[in-house]
């Protein structure tokens, strides 16, 4: 089964275009190094009648939108290999010279690796 790196991060609406541009470049790099899929999704329908809505879970500040992202790999080993190549890629290093200049709050980003349980 495949392996997925998942991300959840708050992005100020005023920075969404800059984030989209950065993410498009990053997605191209991850795919070049072997990732099977790369997605970046901005929150849209967030007023749920059940469960814990993303804005509440993430403690979003006024003017922020949640971004839910994932990168798919063949396996955890494949993920580790691809990510090692990506982190050495000078294009990625050039995009992230200073965490304070990122279009989102790096300290509030959630990240983890996930085993696929079901593929329908």
C-alpha cells in the first residue's frame, strides 16, 4: 500500500496567492524526484454541523484559511528516499531561506507520515 505525508497549516488569506505559487514549484520538484501525487487544498466548506471544524481545531486567527496537503509515495522507504533528494535540491533550499519569510506560520504547521489503510 502507498504511504502519505500529510500537512495541515494556517495561511493568511492575503498570502494565499504567494503560498499557491510556492506550492506549485514545490509540487513540481517532489514529482520530479518520484512522488506519485502532490496536492494542496484550501479550506472552502468549513461550517460543519458535526465533528470539530478545522478552524476551531487549528485555532485559526481572523483572516486565515486552513490548507490541507498531502504527498503520496509507493512506501515509507520510497518517501524517505524522495524526501532526502528533495531536501538536497537547491530549488527547495532557495524557497525556504528564512522561516520568518514563509507565507504561513511554520510553527503552527502540522505534519506526519501515514500508512494507507484503505484504497477504494
